[in-house]
């Protein structure tokens, strides 16, 4: 079963969702990602199939945060943004 490139598994087998935040967007990312190099959250599973399902939800949230940062970087009016799902390093 091929995994998505943004799925990582730690040494204990827990899966994480991780996307690199482009350097030019880091100052404009919504909290808690402001200034961070990676958008990373634990998927809290050791199952590859469950990790893929959870990752699709996190990908949507991550892309929304990237879009909000792009609007902030260009000086556009930001949309009302819901808080991030939370962080887990």
C-alpha cells in the first residue's frame, strides 16, 4: 500500500501528517503555525489505512492555512479563519 508523501511514521509506528511551510509564507501563517517550518500533527494511529483517511482531512486544513497565509502575504483581506485542529509534536 503506497503512502502519501506527507505521511510520516515515527520509530514507534505512529503516523504523522507533515507539510513543509514555504519560507515566504511562514510569517503569515495562522497561529499556531506562525514562523514554523512544518505543519505537523499526529494522526494518533498506527494503521496505514486509517492514517490515509485522517491525512485527507488534515490536508484540507493545511491547504486552507496556506491559502490564508498567501492572502496575508499579498495584503489581501483575510477571510474569517477557524482555529487549527491543534498541534502535537
